[in-house]
C-alpha cells in the first residue's frame, strides 16, 4: 500500500497555520523588548539613587545637576560619580542620559536638599506610573525644567526615583508659565515672562486656562 503524500490544499493549510503562528510570535517581540528595556531603566535608576545617597553621605550634598549627562563612559575615573558608580548608565533604547533635577528648599540651584531622576518608560500601562502620579498629560513634570533642553519629549518622562521630594513635581512656587505664540513656556524660580498672556502657576494651568494647546 502506497503512502499518500500531502495534497496541495493540505500543504497550503499547513503553510497558512505556520505563517499565523510566526506572525503571532513576531507581534509579541516588540512588547517583550519594551518590557526588557523598561526593566533596565528601573534598575539603572535604582543604582543611580544608591550612588547619589552614598555620594551625599560623603559630601553632604548630591552631585552637580549635569552629572548624568556624562553617561556611557568607559573609564570609571572620568565622571563625578566614581567610585560610587562604575559607569553612569544611559537609556537602553537611544543612549540618551536620564534626567536629573536636584532640589533646593530655598528655590535656588543648590543640590543638598533632595533630587529627582526621571526616565521614559515605553509601557505606558505600567501600574508604577500611576503609583508615582506620573500618569498625567505632562508625566512626572520634567517638561517644566527640561523642555528647552530636550523638547516636547520631556512630557513622556513617566517614571523616576527621588529623595526628599516626591517623584512627580506637582505645583511649586517659583515656577510660572505664559502662553506665547501658541506655546506654554515655563519660567523657573521667578524669572519674568515676556508674554502678556500669563503668568499661570505652572505649565498645566497655562494649558487649562489659555489658548495655548501645548
């Protein structure tokens, strides 16, 4: 008795099933990569926080405001956080530096009273974003401080670690915003605004009460 081979229709069905399985598997890859990168971001920020605390214990203040901008260096002695952190980590997706905002109780530029370090998680449905109160239109609030430096992407920074202050900035005295040519510009620590439409207490208040849309 001869063995019956696959008919053309059966072969096409097998190919179709395999194609569907491959497509399903491939559709899961980006989400898994996002999850892995977010896990690395969380780990990076915890390492930075520990390094900052060790630095504070030895120096009485936290590092300078630009310390994380020297990320990815290969020489441990080439950055301010050595020996507390062998290498300053960069974002795993694009090698950008994490955002670091020192906190000064007097509203100045000191680095002794606390800090915030922010990252941009790709999985916006991560429950930690809500727990940190970074799930609003401007994320954790980095836009008010870094808009001129990195642009509108600052509103996407939705995760962070902190010491002495909450991760999300909230509404702080000393930061005001004005609607200028369709854009809400933020002025920090009492710097006067050149625009007539304002000032508002912060960026979100400018959005809510002016003709500006972002």
